[in-house]
């Protein structure tokens, strides 16, 4: 698991770097978005990945790799919005947003490491298209929970779904860096 730990950190560092750069450009402007809007943004990213994979081409320059980075970063934003709520104004600094990013990534990585032990790194033998399918499934589950005012009877909540989306996107990025096709 040492490789997974290191690879996870390397991929997340790329995602974090982009997050920090976007904080320089716009600040945490996403603070005004409701969590359900973040869910829809993740849906857009995952749907675009699936469409490109099925069609074999992209009409816009952003590649699949960038879309997976977007899923990681929007997943973290979703976790922030869940805990802190949305605001009518930008009510935190870019530095605070980055601190929260680091907090939620650490929690999400810890979850992945625990599951990875239980599942024996099964993700390494999966296809990228399966990660996309799982992310899209998690998006649909999240939308259902959101439509039920965040209540579940026996299922994991929204935060757990966001964490799973982040981790599937990280797996895809790791596999790409290892030379797997997207």
C-alpha cells in the first residue's frame, strides 16, 4: 500500500495546485453555491468524461484528465459546503478555503486507505469507464438524498458519497499516470 499512499498524495497535490491557482483567480466564489449545485457540477464533469469515452473525441480542449481533477476539487468543495452551508456572499478567505481543502482531502484519503485494505486494491484492476459509472451512480444517489432533504433510512449520507466520488476520480488519475488509457 506504500505505492497507493504515495500515488494518492502525488495526484492530490496536482488537484490542490489547481485549486490554489483558482483561489488566486476567483477566490472562493463557489461559497454562494448550494451543495446540490456542486452535485450537478460533478455530474457535468462525469457525463462529459463518459461522452468523450463513448464518442472517442472531444470538441473542447479540456481533456478527461482535467475533468477527473475537476471531480476531485468539486467533491472537496461539496464537503466544505455541506459542513459550512452556502452563503449569499464570499464569507471566507482563499487561505481558509485551502485549509479546509487539506482537511477534507486528509479525511477522504483516510477513508480510502481503510477501504483499500478491506478491498485489497481492487480498484487497480478496474476500467476507467467503471470509475465513471460509479461516480455517476454516486451522483444519482446524492441527488436522491438531496431531494429527501438529506435524510436516509439505511444508506450513507451525502458526505460519504462525495468522498467516494473523490476517491474514484483519484483512482482514475493514478491509473492514467501509470499508463492506463482513459
